[in-house]
C-alpha cells in the first residue's frame, strides 16, 4: 500500500508506558516533532521525574497521566482526554519462565498488561475521543514464533497483532486507522538479559513517529525484526524448529533478570 503523509504536528497524543525505554523515547520524539500535547501515561507519576531534566519547551508539551493498566478503576482518567487524536499502546511487561512453571497469576498479569489493556484503551478511545484518527499498537518480532522462557510474552504479542487485524474493519468505518509496529531487541531494561545486538530506542521512536498515520498497516522497525519476518516466510517450519532448539545460555546473559515493567 502506498504511504500517505500524516503529520503529528499540533496533535494530542496518548502514550502508555511513558516512563522509560521506548515509551520515554516516543514522548521525547513526539515533543521534538511538534505534537501539541503528549499525554504520558504511567503507573507511578514519580517515574516521570526525568521531565525535570529536559528542555522546558519540550516538557511543557507533556502532561503526566496516572494509569495502572491492571486496575480497571484507573481507566476513568481516560474520560478527561476527549481531545486525543492518536493513541500509542506501548506499555508491556515480559516475564521470564516456562509456561509450565510461571504461576497462573503471573500469566494473567502479562495478558492483562500486554493484551487486554491495549484493547480496553482502544475501546475507551473510540467511546470518549471523537477526534481520534490513529491507533498505533507496539508489538514484537515474535508474532509468528515463540522464544524460549518468554513464551507467554510472545503469545500476548501475537494476540495483540491478531486483534489489530480484527479491529481494522470496525475502526475504518469510524474513520480511524490502526497500525501494528514490530520492533526487535532494543536498548531497554526489558531487553537486558538478551546478549545479542540491540537497536536504540531513539531510532525506533523516530521511525514510529515518522510512520504513524501513513496508511501502512504492519511496520517492521529493526534489522532483526526484518530478518525474522523474511526468514519465517521463506521457511516457516525451519524457523519454528530453530527456535524450539534455542537454549537460554545462547541468547541470554547469565545472572541478568528481566524486570517485569514497561518497555
């Protein structure tokens, strides 16, 4: 599909998981490119103390919003932001552990955060934001294959991609575009245990902001996500077998625990 230019200049944009990693990079990139107002949603407002360290002209564009993705009562805050034109569902957690060993509460927490929360935000956006134009969901390169010890995370991201496809028709009838973005490993705290090369969050954020609203539906963001998709579609069975035999020690740094937190 040919791309169409969409400018985020003077737009009001809601971003989840804005405290660090890709979320923080997105907020900074949006402010730099001239977004009118960035609603920076986080569980703990104190985690946005970095706003005191940036240029005041940029900080003035950013409005902290408390939103606990696992607490349904906190979603009432969304009703106060009817001017929202773009939603970026970025927040996610990644828990290490076998699907046979993680507790059911841990598995549910990951699904609540990575799958049901973005869906709830989309539903609230449609309900309360009459100016809503674009929804950007941040997925993962692990849409088609599951990586050892983070199988539940991979499943939530695959499901998020699937509902993005499922929502596209209904949203189009409401004049809203929905996009799916696929990053690979980035220089975030979530990716600390991964020992292979990582892409900077700043460069990924820039690509996302420059691609939002341009009519592309699925966007590969990093060299490893591009390589993953090309390899999978060339030989799906072989790719799955390769991932089945991967070992923890080959792709993870020993003694580094992946924090259960936003991207």
